[in-house]
């Protein structure tokens, strides 16, 4: 009786699989799995439960996942050179909530990046932080809008005595001032949390700041943006044993029970890919972003942060108000096979979120498909033809993309 409905879904899944391999995906929070990381997701682990820690589970039958999870944790600690790792949060937001629930109490002051300053919804009133306190204060920004103003932030910290500050964001072009804020946080016993959701793979590859070494207490992150993994979350830290024990209950039972074992085994494979290829991948990703920024800028696009070389991450921000704004430009590009998202730019009012001046571009996925500087120039030429010259480039985009179907920086075929 439901046969038609099921085949309808199956047809749509096939369509999605095919369509996305024909497009240029520049959504900065997405990436692709290698075949080997993807294949293990259909395994029996997709059915199973494992609550607690390896060797201390609440159910029987977990010996094999215990083995995989223990090894994964050991290798993550060596990759990030840190004392503690929690691999159980099932997304970056859940990792944030696990930590925020432990450190933020009613009435506490918390400092975060504002939405136009690039901050993530989980840091804000309507998201996770807002569940614990309403005293949320934004970091003041420097004139360029893409950096925190450290001096004014220190003044605010002295005036307001926050309990927690949360660095890291979603529009994330440059490193955060972790080192600069470390001493005031130490002096005033403020917990510094670094949300590295976007940049975890760049950190793993040693091509971005190293927040724990610079003085952050904790890193929370997603494992699927610049990192090679399945969609999950992670917590990393160097705090002492007692402090870590306090945090430990945040992920389980605080914010999840089972932690989706099929995607955990996939993350384990992705972690070996990161260990082997992460450095070169992160280097190429950042080089590609900077090259795309420069090329678009030279074509006349208002690529932001030109005075700082456009970016030090996988992302770019472009002001597209002359093309109808972020919403219209993003839709128009999508109709030409180029997928990205509209984005508020620094200092824009919040009521512009549904048609902000900006778009955000991320080159991490196209880099994983093997693209380099020469390909960035071709992508820039599609932007020019499409937005400046008003041509349809959908067929050209599709034709170009057929040359980049294999996931690089992986052990596929090996
Ligand atoms: C993407 C993102 C997250 C978490 O995203 P999930 O989809 O829950 O993994 C958290 N913080 C920031 C800054 C992000 O950009």
C-alpha cells in the first residue's frame, strides 16, 4: 500500500545523490565523507546502543564498539595533543550544550560573538546559552568587523565579571584573540570556551591557531565542517582530572543517552584520514580560500577583509548588495548550480537576517574533491559571468564539476 511512497523517497534520494555531484557546493559548514568512512555507516552499529564509557556501559554486547571508541579517543588525544576528549556529543550544538550546562548558571554573565559578528545561534538567547542565563553580552568588534576589539573587551570583562566567555563563530575568517585574553581570564577565573565547529580540521592540520595551547579551557566542535568526519560533535580539553569529571556528565546523561555508533565508527576512519592528510588538506584549503578571495576581488566583487588578505580560514565573506542582497544572490547562484548561503555582515542590524548584504563562501568541500588555485579561478569566473554579466552558467558548472568526483585526502582505493 505504501510502495509508491517508498519508491518516491528512493527516487528522491537518488536524485539528491546525483544532483549534488553536479553542483559547486560552497556551504561553509559542509564536507563529504570518503567512501571508506561512509561505507561503515551502513553496518550493524546503526542499530546499537552504548551509554557511558567503554568498559563501563549500562548494556551488554558493546565489546566491539568499546574497542573502536577507546582507540579513537587515544588517537584524537594524540592528534590534538590534549589530555581529554569526549566523542559522545552527537552534534556541535549538543557539545556546546553539554559544556554550557556545566558552567553557566542563572544570572551568570556570558560574553559571546554577536550574530552580525559571526556568532552561532547556540551562543545566543534563543539557543543553548539562553537556557541557562539571560545575561549575554556581545564582544565589541574592531572597525573592520571581523576581529574582536581586545582592549574594549578587557574593559567590559573588568566591568561585568563574566563567568564564561565563548570564542569562535560561524562566520570565522581570522583566529580569535585567545592568547590576548588568556591572562585576564586566568586572573578573574573566567572559563574560556573555544567553539571550533568550523575550524576543527584546520586546527587538526596545524594551520590555524591552537586554542588549548594558547589558553582556552575547552574546545567544542562539529566533526564535519573542515574535519573529515560524519556529523557529530566533540569536546577537547587539558583541564585537570577533577574538572574533567565534572564536565563528563554533560554529554551523558546531560544531553544524550546513546551516541549513534554508526557515525562514531565513521569518525574513527575520518580521524586516520586527518592524521595522514590533514596538514596538506588544511594548507590547500586556506590557500584556495585566499586565492578565490583575491580573484573575486580583482573582478570587482566586494570581498570583505581585503586589508587582511581576505581570510585565514576556509571561508570568505562577500558583500553582494549590488546584486540584490544575500538572499537574491544566493538563489540566483543556486539556479546556476553554485550553492552557498546568505549571511549577515558585521554591524548589519538583526532585522536584516532574511535579506542581509552578504554571502558566505567555504572552499573546504571543493578542496576535498581535489580543487586547487587554478580551479578557484574558474569558480570565480562563474561568479562573474553569473552575477556581473547576467549569463546562465548552470551547464558549464555541471560540465566542470564532472572532472572532480573523487574524494581526495583519503585512503579510498588503497
Ligand atoms: C555549525 C556550528 C555549531 C554546531 O553545529 P552542529 O550542526 O550542531 O554540529 C556550533 N558552533 C558554531 C560556531 C557553528 O558554526
